[in-house]
């Protein structure tokens, strides 16, 4: 039996360098350290291919997901192809441009830190469509740009590409939303590259709400210039399998990266987050708080590395992974890592795995709440720390409702 998916990909008599590299890579399995705790059996012997999307189905998905902040600044991909009929860039801020990625003067790969990675290479070699977003020097916009990645068909292979470049002193927000139809097995492999020039700032929000049978394997890579600032938040509530590899390199002195995350898994969902915060220059800072709630037979995997190069003195980096288990059947694997080659740094990391605190339960129950109401409040509060860090608006309201719905279902609570 072949232990890999069957991918129907374009054939070329004169393959590109990226295609040749992809052909040389083996499909990952549990013997690979990076995939030790995440089974890819759900992909084995499945067939995936490019296919045209259904605009009507995509429109219904948008109606369920749409965020008011992105009106007039919406980019929509359906099955990996940009859909002009659903996209709307009429309200794009002056100084911000969106163009097909193949027409961009900024080439892909400049922020790509993935070497010999099967899925990153798959996207690079065969991505269907993509956009290059460019923020000019000194442009500051408080209104976010929404990027909707929608999947409408079973067995679809979906490979979108996003390239963002923020010039000197620019500041904008991006919201990427990933969604698909329920009960359809598909493979969604997006890749987002971010290049921040000196003193540029980006707020980057990801909402993963794929269909319940969808397979989502995401690659994100960022390079930060001097005194630049990346604020990245990932909220994951969907997909049968969710894997996110997020890497940020502080390549200029004084840069900062935050890559926080919240994952909610239940039934037999698998969530796997791998991250690298690469400190390449002195006086940089980074922050990572990753939280996960596991119910049913769900599985959570976290592998985060803080890497400090010898030249990167005065680094200040914080990393924490906190996991709450609501059932006795869920699995949690966590591996925070420090790899430090400088001697004048301040780095800390840690991880916790546990259930709801008995003392907190007793305290709230003594105030008149029922057992289920108490468990609901404590679980909601655990997750709300991440959501409350988001700026106020429809995104924050929407994610608050997602967390509320998830926790209420766990404890069958209607009112508190």
C-alpha cells in the first residue's frame, strides 16, 4: 500500500527548478522528527486534484464568515483561484496595491525559510494562483484587508500563495480566513510570505474554520527588518487535520515578533503547530503564547523553538504553551525549545497540561453556580485571553462567539 496521497499535478516536459526539487522529496511520515506525533494516514491513498470552484457555494460560505471591517477590501480565493466576482477592492487604501503574484516585481522565496519541506515545496512548485500585496512607504491604514480562502469541492487540491511586502514605516492589517464545505475531504496547502522593511508593522490574523473533514497544512514565513514589528494571531476551530508551520526571522536590529495562537479541538481532530522564532540580530524581542483546549479524542501538538544566533546579543524572548484537557481521551504533546548561541540574552519558555483547577471550581460553586456553569466559565476564560488581545471589532466579536459556542457545547450550558 502506498503511504502517500495521489496528487494530480501539471506535467511539464521542461520542469522548473521548484518542480524538480519537489519531485526529489519523500512524503513525510511518523519516522520524521517533524511529524512524529501527527499521523497523515487520513491522506493515504486519497486522490486530490485541481478543480474549478463553485461560486454559489463560495458565496454562501462568505455570508457565514464575512467581517464588516473588510467591506471594499476583500480578496476571495475559491479552490485556490482568485474569484473576481466575489472579490471587492474598491475601498483599498491609497498606497496599498494588490496584483497577481506572477506580475509582482517582488519575487517569491525571499522570506521562504523552508528547506526540503514537502508541503512548502508542493506549493512553491505548483501554486494555482496568488496575490502580491504591497504597502508603500509611510502608509498607515487602520482598516484591514480580508483574504478569504474557500474550498467548495471534495477531493480538491488547493494551493494559494500570498506575498506581502511592507515598505519602510508602513502599517496595515491582514485577516486571512480559511473555510470549506463540511463532510468533504480536501487538501488545502496555503503559503504566506511576509517581508517587513525597516520600522514596518503588520497585524496578521488567521482564522482557520475549515470543513469538518478538511485537511489544512499551512506554511507561513516572515522576515523582519530593523525595528519592524509583526503581530500574528492564529485561531483554529475547524478541519480534521490542522498543521501550521509559522516562522519569523528577526533580520534587523530591534525587531519584534508576536506569534500567538488559540486552538480548539474535539472529537477526533488533530492540531499541530510548529514554530521557529529566529533571532539573527541584536536587541530583538519575541513573544509566543499558544493555548489549546482538547475535548473528546482530539490531539494537540506544539513544537516551538526560540533560536538565538551568536550575534544576537540582548535578545529578549518569551514562549509559553498552555493546554486544557476536558476529557480523559484527548492527547497533548508539547515541546518548547531554546537553542541559544549568544551569552547576553533573556529567554524563557514553558508548557503546562492540565484539567480545570479544583480550587477554582469550588470557589465559583460556592457562589451559587452549578458544576457545568462553573466549568463553562473557567474554560471560556482560559481561551478568552487570546481573543481579548485582538483589536475590538467584528473579528473579535466573531471569534468570541466561536469560543462561546465551543465551550457551551462541551458543557451543554445555555445561560450563566
